[in-house]
């Protein structure tokens, strides 16, 4: 029992928490990206989809309940992911100070730094994104809670497309984070071995690029007048 309670304090425990919470977000992002592509089917379809997220599971669930259940999964997953990232970094820093660990590979450090700074940037982006499209406060010019299609188009068209550019920069950070994160997840779950390393690296890139490219299509299409 004590062993189980101690598990999250171990390096492997934290890595498993990072991998599982990261996998939850990967699933959420894949679903969110595919859902966003409905914007190319027009306002009616896109708004119907956003409405459908709230009526999902009716009449067993009440209006909005499925969305809240999803939030009860993704929000704690994000909290655990950030907690594990911070405490793992602290453990790594302590290990680096110790005289037993003399050398670390430079590229491993670069990946670690990109994960930390990219992670902070993505966290700030999520706050901006929620204010922009979910709450419609401060950063949206004409938010209408009943018209998500309008919110996305007007939100990207506003302020000389600066919000759209912010999204594209965040998506570049997301692609690096997803690549390193997916690759680390494979390692933590023990999937990599000499035979599969190359294929798993390619798979990690494919996951990262397909999700971010799918997201990027929306702001790019608004900027180039394909939708709007
Ligand atoms: C171009 C890219 C994106 C677009 C157009 C977009 C669009 C939207 C829209 C319209 C909503 C509100 C949905 C509604 O209330 O009906 C939303 C919610 C949300 N998005 Fe995005 N999104 C994008 C990228 C992202 C990314 C990269 C992340 C995470 C890193 C993300 C995380 C979220 C979260 C957490 C919510 C709140 C869901 C909720 O609890 O209601 N989105 N997004």
C-alpha cells in the first residue's frame, strides 16, 4: 500500500503519469481537430456539431452533461501533466547537480528545454483560446455564444489577423511538443527497441504533423478567404 502511494514520487511513476495524461490530451486534440474541420461544411453543420457536443447522450444525460464529463477528464489530466512535468524537471536538475551524473547528451537537453518552454507557451495559449472561443471575453470582437461558426471566423479575421497568427505560432509549438511527447510516451511504455525505433519516430512525427496541420487549416483558410 505504501509502495503504491509512493509510486507518483518515483521517476518512473511520474513518467507514466505524464504518458497517460498526455495520451488523454492527444485523444482530445485528435477529436477536436477532426470536429473543427466541419467548418468547411458551412455554418449550419459546424454549429450543429457544437450543439451536438452539448446534447450528446440525451435523454440519459441532461443538456451539457457529456461536455462536463469530458472536462472532468481533460482538466485533471492537464493538472497531472503539468505537475509531473515540473516535479520531473526538478528531479532531473537534482540529478544533474550530483557528482554521479557527469555528462548528458546535448540534444536531450535541447529537447527537454523545448518541452518546458513549449509547454509553458501552450498553457498560456489554452488560456487565451478559452477566452477567445469558449468564454468570449476580452480578445473577441463580437462573441455570440449561440454561433460558434461566427466566433471562429470573426475571431480569426479581427485585429489584422493577429489572433490567427498567434494560433499558427502556438500550433508550431504544439507540433514539437506532440512529437517529443509522443516519442517519450513510446519510450515510457517500453514500446521502443532497436527494430522499431525508426518507425516509432516516424509515427511520432506523423501524429504531430497530422494533428497540427489539421488545426492550422482553419486559421489559414480564414486568412486566405477560403471560408468566411
Ligand atoms: C485552429 C485551431 C483551433 C480552433 C479553430 C479551435 C476552436 C475551438 C472552439 C470554437 C471552441 C469552443 C467550442 C464550443 O464551446 O462549442 C474550442 C474549445 C476548446 N479548445 Fe479549441 N480550437 C483550436 C485549437 C485548439 C488547441 C490547439 C487546443 C489545445 C492545445 C484547444 C483546446 C480547446 C479546449 C480545452 C476547449 C474547451 C472545451 C470546453 O471545455 O468547452 N483548441 N476550440
